[in-house]
């Protein structure tokens, strides 16, 4: 019986010590002062300010700026080029903007315009944000061997080997 009482008393003392430590931490956080009329880190902030601080904390300035460029693409390159070429992806490591074109002629045209376009983008976004523009022409469709295929077949190669 005495052993149970000793264990119970020790558990109560440990719980009291944990409660006192938690109370001290809580007092230390608040500094013993209740919230007043002055600005505090707990005050609500506008959505724009919250998003800006999140972008800065995470280091997303360059990708966010390039995302804005993708939205203003027609103003940067002109409506005629924007009709045939669109930005697809920004590679942050290479600082490269991948642009897809709907024909090889427009891909060639954009490759010729790339140096002046890189200069214009860096003027708008900050020096060194975009180093190179990678231009991709139209993609060929995947080969199809017909609507009726045997499961597991490899097309015409099955008969020769």
C-alpha cells in the first residue's frame, strides 16, 4: 500500500511541475502583458500582405514574377506572336523559359527573336531572371497502328521477329 501512495504522490508532483513550466512558458510568450492597442505579430493582415510575406519566406520571387509574365505574354511579345507561341514552363535551376509554338515557322521566328525577348523579360523582371528561351515546335502525335489491335502486340514488328 505504501508503494502505491509513494508512486501516486510522485506522479502528482511531476504533473504539478509540468503545469508550472507550461504556465511560465505561456507568461514568457506574452511577456505578462495582454494585447493592447499597439500592433502585434498576432494581428490580422491583408491577403496581399500575407501572400507577399509567404513568397518572400519561401524564396519564390522569381517563379512568381515569371508566372506574372505568363499572364501578360501578349503584351510582352505582341498579339500576333502570342497567337502562335505560348509559354509553357519556367525552369528555375537553368533560368530557362520553355515556349511552345504551333508551327515550325513560328518556332524559327521565335528563336530569332529570343535574344531581344530575353532582354525585355529581364528588364521587366530583374537582371538574370531569364537566361535563355527554349523554343519547342509542334509535337507529332503518337503513332497509332489502327483501331483493332491484339492485346500485347507490337504492331508490324510482330510478324518479323
